[in-house]
C-alpha cells in the first residue's frame, strides 16, 4: 500500500522468519545442553513421522497445482517470482556483514526480551528457576504455541509453559500466575495500542 513491491515485501517477511527460526532453534539447543534436560520430558513436539507427512502433503498439493492449468499459471506468474525475489534478498543479506548482524541480532534481542519478561514475571512471585531454565521453558513452549491453530498460540502456549515449569519442580501455585502475568504483559496489553494504531493507519490510508 505504501509503494513497496509485493515480492520485496514477501522477501522481507521471509528473511525475518528464517532469521527468527534460526536464532530460536540455536538458543533452544544451547539451553537444552546447558540445563541438561530433554524437552520431551515436559513438552511433546511433533514426531518425525508427523513432520514427514506434512511435507508430503505440501509437496502433493504443489504437484497437483502444477498439473492444473490455473494452478500452473499461478505458480509460474505469482509464486515463483516471489520465491526468486526472496532468494535474491537472502543472498544480498548474506553478503553484507552489517545487514546480517542487524537481521540475526534483532531476532536475538527480541527473543531475549521475551525470555527476560518471563523471568521477571517469575521473580515477581518469588522465583524458583534459573534464567537458563526459563529460557528453555519459553523456547520449547513457544514452538508448541506456534503450531497451535489459535491466534498467538492462545491456550497452547500457556499450557506448555505451565507444564514445563511444573516439570522442572516449580509448584503450580507459582507457575500459573507467572505465566498469566507474562502473557498479559506481552500479549494482551499490547492489543489495545495495536488496535488504535491500526485504526490510525487505516484512517491515513496506509493500510
């Protein structure tokens, strides 16, 4: 709406998502090693077979679309140019140390901010877990929340965080209010200013 090409906009979102995923998984692996705990002890992530089935279904849909004239036209004229532009954007970022630092550094700061917010929420109710343990709780639970078919992972994220904290030895009387305080501060409260910002952008014709 503000003059940015669709391909460029998609490339920007795609690059950001790749960087966030890379930082998230790297931190998850490091915290698992540091804390010395298997996330499977308290959070059931999708099995390898489930992931494989998902990949096969996506591949089958793309193949079917290719053999349908309308689908082939969409893939050739819409999807492929966007993917090509995204690939070019990722390549440009990779060749610039400054852009690479900004991309991955920004993702690291955002994730670290959420982890710190959860840790502060726990400290507000007396604490009981280390910062590294809280990082593992957030990273593992966030992975579950992203897979949930609800906006912002509502319900699944809270349940996963509470389950992870209690599995690590924290009593439910502390884990439950900790998680709800965190979600109120980082998810529910930002909705109000976000709503007014959305209305203002719509009024200005920016959306």
